[in-house]
C-alpha cells in the first residue's frame, strides 16, 4: 500500500440554521413539519455547492502544505453541468494552473471514493472538497432534514494525522433517493425497504471486507462516521458488526442536517479533531452502494473547524425566508430585479482568474490596489503599472464604511456594501455578507468569503467574487 496519509481536514457550514420547530408550527395544519427537533444549515442566496467547498478547502489547506497536484470537487448539486467546478475551486484558491482537476457527481459517496483512491494513489498532494445545496420540495422530509454545507480533506505523502488500514466496496443501484434531471427534485423510496437492502447488501458486506483487510474486529473501532439516508441504519449495522463506537453523523444531522456528498468529509473532520493517536475511525460513504474505510489515527491537531462550524451560527425562525432561500417560493421582487446581469465570456477569460482568486497588485511605488488598472491609482506614478501579484483573500481587513441599502435588489434584503481597508494598504469597495441583525461598526475586523456575485436570471448563469464578512460568528444557543 502506498505511504499516503490524511494531512488535514476542513469543514464549513453557512451562517443560518433553521429551527425545525418553526416548520412544525407552520405546517401542523397539514400534518407535515416533522418532529420539530434540531436545526438544518441553510445556505445564503449567494452560496452554492462550490462556494461552500471553497470555504472548507481553505480550512483544510490552512496548515502548511506542499504544491497541490490534484483537485477533486464532489457534489450532487453543482450549479453547472458543463462548467468545471474543480477549475473554479482551483482558481479561487490560487492553486497551480497545471494541477489536475476532477469533477465528481451523481453519487453521494463519490467524495469517499475519491478519498480511497487518493490514499492508494500516486504521489503528490491531493485536495478533495465536497459541497451541497440540494433543491427539495417544500413540506417534504428532505426539505427539513437535508442541510447545506461542505467538507474537505488533504492527502499527501508520508506521515499525517490518519492512514488507511483497510477498505471495502460494494456497488448497488439502490434507489433509496434519486433526483432526475427532468424533475429536479428528489424522490425517496420506502424507508424500511431502503434500510433492509442497504444494510444486508451494501453496508455490512463492505464493512466486513474493510475489517478483514485491516485485520480488525468491530470492537476495535473507536469512532464511526456513517451517513444515514434512513434512520436506524447505523444502529442495525453496529449490532451485526459488533460496533460500540458512537456515530458522529448523528450530531451533524441534528445540528446541521444531512449534507449529502459532504457529510462523510465533515464527519471525518469531526472525528479526527477529537480522536487520539492509535484509535480506529470507520468512515462510510453511502449512495448506490457503500465504500467503507478504516483509518488509524496517527497524529493529533489543535485545529477544530468542524466543531467550530457546528457551534457558530444565527438562528432562522422564518419558514417563508427558508422557502425563499431554498427556491421553494419565487417572490415578485418588481422591476428592480429585472436588470440584465449577463457576463461576457471575454471578460471572464481576461479577468476571471484574478477575480476568482482575489489577486490585486503592488505597483512600483509599493501601493497595493484591486483591481489592477493600466495606470496605477497611486498619484505618485505617471507611467503604466508593473504589478507584483498580491492575494487579498487572507489579508486582515476592517470596515471603513458600511451601508444597508433596501433600494438595490438582492434576493435577501438588505444589500450591504461599503469600503474595506486591508492591512497591506489596499482599499476596495465590496459587498458584505453574513450580516444578521445590525450592521458592523466602523473598524470591525473582517474576513473574505467566496460567494456568488450575481445571477443572470435570463440565462441562469452565476458569477463569483469575494465578499466581506464579520471575522467572528455568533455562538448558537444549545439546541432543545
């Protein structure tokens, strides 16, 4: 087996967390709304599978890494079917332009399959990022139980924080849930049938194969990360496999929802943030079969992005706002929303990489600006600029001014914008995001977040850029 290991993990959840009890209260007249327990993570209008994957990947790449050789993006809800999301992910992170890029879709276990391949694959640093923002029918179980979010993992050569001990795989065209291109919304099979078939024909055989390859017993597993497309799946599997390990996906489902392709990577981050060296983690990917990996923890980390993501957020109690953000209702925003926001392919070709990567420039006089202009904005220079690239994405920044505007159209009013001062001297007029409650004060610290800049409603094309967000997020109250 190749001397490969997991080097680091990352996780991301959007700011908003919908309180399921609000849906139960709203839909009780129809006998819908579920049990009203817990929360689900809700992406903002300017977030999608890609933007969330970028944020998780930033966390995974935060520890020092070598040059990234391969970039994998996995999702069942990518916004484009003919535009590489892994290329956009690579551009947003300023990764080498010759890195191998791969997009995986159409299967919820694809991120785990990619992780297995990376751990047994060729040399070089590989980034695997998964994100989801899946469309659901209002009032359905999926609408309340599925959440938005992302996870990421970096695999490299040599020692890291976990290594592969064994793996098993079973492919099975089980229609526990499927989404057709024509319908666009998920359709679920009967739960008992799904549980019985997935258990007997996929999860149990794959787990037994992994345990046999690793030379381990079920009792040797300390932590489990097993997505549950139907309730009770892990409990039934644990009884048959002799597992007593807690399933960390249960906490994720209660506090953020079922994250689809991203769930195993997010759960893996949770596990490796709390596991001790020598412990065994069982990781499963479920969807059209199962991949099961047994990972031995070989190192510890003091970084806890997954635990932090679960602890932070802002409560959302408006069911109508949830429906608007998730596409369940189409509000009439009036003539303000009719502006044509078409993006030219030539503009993207010339400036897309610097826009996606937030690459500014330092001129001959040392002044940093964004964007680069033919003539520098520095009044002390009177000749064309010769810029040195400066990445502003991770540069400390503060609020200079901020305005909450209800005249400009935004799908989630108000529209926040203002002047941002970067520590290296750059000043940029930017949109703000994740502003819940009152606007930030002048001087408040900021961090940049990769977001949708605009959506061209006529052609359903979206463009991306960075927005300024509060550096710290509020702490969520303990769930009921």
